[in-house]
């Protein structure tokens, strides 16, 4: 062998499978109980994962698709450009290592693919694990009504879900769960359906109004019920705040805010 170490010859494909199984056993054992499960690897979820990892929390990001970046990957109408605001948003993007180009007062242009992978890389560097191809289909809870506490999520492979099969799920226990599922608002919809006693109504986002949309998405980033937090566009879906189009600063600032809220929550519950 010219390009790889000689002793590799001794290993067969079966040995490779055994190596994968051993590694998987270790990794899965680590991630079935975490501090925070973040659902959705879009800009808000990745920023939250990075900032929580930085604070020392054990974070798992569950993403339905194969890649990271969520809706941001599509830039504006699949054109490879996106916008972010000066101030906190630019600071987060710059800290992530993404190049940002000032265009005019307070406004920067980003390459959405670059920002997505830089945020993912920061999350991973800070210890978060990103698990692609899994869809969160339900919540683990204790109590009802005012006593309801979210304790984790149920997952399944995305292709199983798409095939329309009923296969029972797998458990992920977490002390905090984040709905960072963007326009889907997946966990909020599950919560509303499974717990009608909460009388949660998800009206969907309101029409385009850029600056109010950006302000409100950060403002309303919050804990919905004990243990369940909402960030990014699912905030707009829940509170009927305005959409903003292909400007992603609010997503980054919302992701950082939810990390701070979770840190406070753990401070109070531990
Ligand atoms: C696992 C899931 C599930 C599930 C969904 O859409 P995203 O990019 O979300 P945000 O909020 O971080 O960013 C929103 C932004 O991209 C956007 O669309 C904006 C700013 N729109 C403004 C406008 O006017 O339209 O990422 C969400 C991620 C995606 O990757 C989904 O695949 C994933 O969540 N996801 N993953 N289990 N049940 N549901
Ligand atoms: Fe969107």
C-alpha cells in the first residue's frame, strides 16, 4: 500500500463494522441522556447549540435532513446571498468565523452556506453532537396542565416517517428541549395536540414586515412550558409575529437568547 498505513491490510470489512459498532455504542450511550436536546439545525438551533456548549452543557442537535443550516441554506430564493444586521448579529457571525461584507448602514451580506457551516462548526467545537436524518415526532412529558414538564423527545429515522410506516420510536432524555424547527414549529404542534388542556393555538407567522419581525422574534424567544423552549421562526409561528424574509440576524440573536434563558432555567432548577 502506498497511500495508507501497511497494518491496515490485517483488517477486514467485518472488523470495520465491529469498529463502527463499538464507537456507536459509546456515542449512543452518551447521547440518550443530555442536558439540552435542540430540534432543528437551522441558524437559531446551531447558535443555541454553540452557546450552550460554550457554557458547558451537554447538547444534542437532532436534524431531520442530512445537512445543516435549515432554511438559511436556500439564501434568498435559492440565490446564494443572505443578510444580517450590524450589532449583535454581526458580532455572532464574525465570532463564528463567517465573512461578512458591509453593504450599507447597519447591513451586511453573508454567504448562507458559509454561515451555516461556521455555526455548525462552532457548535461541534464546543461539544455539541449533531445527529442528522432523525425526525423528532413526540415529546416525553410528566404531569398535565400547569404541572406539565417536558423531559425529552421521541425520535425516528426521517425515511421511516416519509415511508408512512408506523415504527415505534427511540427515547432521548433531556432536561431542556428547544423547538428550533423553523416554520414547522413541530414540537409546538405536538404539544398543542397531545395537551389540549393547555389550549395552545399556533396561528402561524404574520405577513412580511422586516424590522418588526426581526425585533419580535428575539423579544418573544422564551420558555413555552417547563422544559420546552422556542427559538427562531417557530417563535413567529407561535406568536403570529411578522416574517422578515432572507435576513438571518434575528435567528442568531434568538439562538443566543434561548441559550441564556436555558442557563437561567438550569440555575433555578438545579
Ligand atoms: C427534526 C426538524 C423537525 C423535526 C423541522 O427553518 P430553519 O432554518 O429554522 P430557524 O428558525 O433556525 O431559521 C429560520 C430561517 O431559516 C427562515 O426560514 C427565515 C428567517 N424565514 C423568514 C421568512 O420570512 O420566511 O431550520 C429548522 C430546521 C430544519 O433544518 C428542519 O429540517 C428541522 O429544523 N426540523 N428536525 N425533527 N420534527 N422539524
Ligand atoms: Fe423562512
